C-alpha cells in the first residue's frame, strides 16, 4: 500500500483510520475466500516514500485463493465487484479511501508472481459500477444449494449469503417472510448443513452467474460423504 505521496508526514488520525478500514476489509475478504480463520495481517517493509509498506498474511494459502485475492483488488479499483466476494467486503474496500482529501489517492501494489508489483489506485468517492442495474439480467424461478456464509437478519431488508455448492461463489439471498426466517434458523443448527434456497433468481446473462435470489422457501439436509454413497450402493436398493 502507498498513500500520502509527496507530502511531509502523515497525520496520525488519518493513518489510524486508513489502517482500521484496511484491516476490516482484509478480515472480510478473508472470510469470503475461506482463508484460515486465525490469519493475521502484518505491515512490513516500510519505506520512506511518504508512507509505503507491504501488507501480508501470516499463513500460506492456495495459489487459486491468492489469484482470487489479487483479482478482487484489481476489479474493485475498477469499480467492479467480483462474484466471489460480498458487497459488504466491497463496501469496506471503498471505505479505505474515505479519510483522504479529494486530491489524494491510495495505491495498491499487487504481486502476481512477479518481483515488482503492478499498481492500482483508489480515490475518495469511488463507487462500484455494479451498484447499477445488471446488464443482460434475467429472472426465473429456481433454486440454488450451498452452505451459509453470513446472515444479516437485523437489516431493514434481511438477507443472507450462500456459498454456491457448484461455483463456490457467494450469492445474496433476500427474504421477507417469517417462515423463511424460521426455516433458516433451523437449518443453521448444524453448520455443515446444505441449504436449498428456492425463489426468484436474478442472473447475469453475460457473466453466467447468479447475482441474487428472492427466497420464498428453504430446505436443508446433511452433506453426503463417499462412505454414505458406498453404503447406499452396497445396500441392494440400487436397480
């Protein structure tokens, strides 16, 4: 990260706010990407360039997770929200620039297997283009299956995120009825339960991704293991 370029010193209140918002974003995206729960974020390699330093986790992660993390930073600076992170994480990312003056910027150097980073910038007032209506959106009645990622039951319009069992993307699921609330409360009694969410689906035709579901009913079941499958195949019930 690099900010306060070309200026003498960094006001401590600004430094504190940017560090706090950065930590909130990193913790949120770590949850989205299923990074280790105990990961700690460290500042290192501080350099005398206004304020420039590396931010790194204290865990080794899978190559694909690293790529998704780098892709998220790249897309967010362009105003796009990738399908594998939540809008809450995106909001925390854009909040990093709030403490800056109108003529300032914060830059993020992304290492994509190279010794030198590729730089992307974020300025105050940046908002996601995904806040606009989805181009090529289609609606249909259907269902998705996945595991619960997070639940915002205290929101004025309550919703939750499912991690899709097929794509592993996070899908926003909205609901308004008390019956869906009660069903979800029962479904999450066991954290590994697979949740089947039925309702009106909004999908992006161009990206071929499900953007949201307006849920009207839920079902849930425990995940099957290979042992379960083998026992069923050996049971004699297969014709």
